C-alpha cells in the first residue's frame, strides 16, 4: 500500500462521487483507477462492456432489465 498524491479538485470530485456511489473515498478512487486501467488496456470496449466482463469474471449473474 502506498500514498497517492492527487489534486485537491480531483479529491473533491472523488469525495462527491463516493457519496453517490456509497463507497469510501479510497474505494471510489480505486474503482476509477481500475476502470481507467481496463479502458486503456481495452480501448475498443465501452464502460458497460468493461463492467459486464468484470461481473462475469467475478461470477456475478447480471440480468437484463426490460422496461414495459
């Protein structure tokens, strides 16, 4: 584990997002870092594709919701 220095404005955005997503500030930052790394490694995948693949790897059953 290490310390990551980030800009105060970015820290505030992480803090706000963490409250919406019901995550700690550190968990929100980790999430964004991981998604960013996956996006760079898979430039042809959308955010939804990345999340779907991560859920599949974690063996989480994700069902499609169809409105009507």
